[in-house]
C-alpha cells in the first residue's frame, strides 16, 4: 500500500498542466504519479488510452525527468506476462 503524500498532488497537477493526461483523468494521473514517486518498476494497467500508450511514453519520460522522477515501465498485464517468457 503506497501512501498518498502531498507531493503526489503536485505531480498530478504537473501532468495535467503538461497535457500528459486530460483534466478528467485525474485518477490515471494519480496512478502514474504514485508509481513514479515510489519508483515502482512497473505500472500494470489496462488503460491504453492515458497510461500504457506508446504515443505517450516519450512525453511521460520527459516530464518525469524534468521533475526528477523515476520512469516506471508502463505495461498491460499481457505485456508483463510476455516479459516473463
């Protein structure tokens, strides 16, 4: 269980400001912020629109780097299982 600390809100705000996620996807932004802040190796999600979207990977990497955050690998459950093969 990851603690939702105040820094997460700041990261979410930055994600929205830099258009990584739309304003209505605050939950998605929070998931990414938590995984990045706590240096999770993977963020496993079925959300291919806002998170596990190859078109967003570079943008997410740039913003996380700007914020000094870790970049978790963003994968679907299927992709994670393929890595184990």
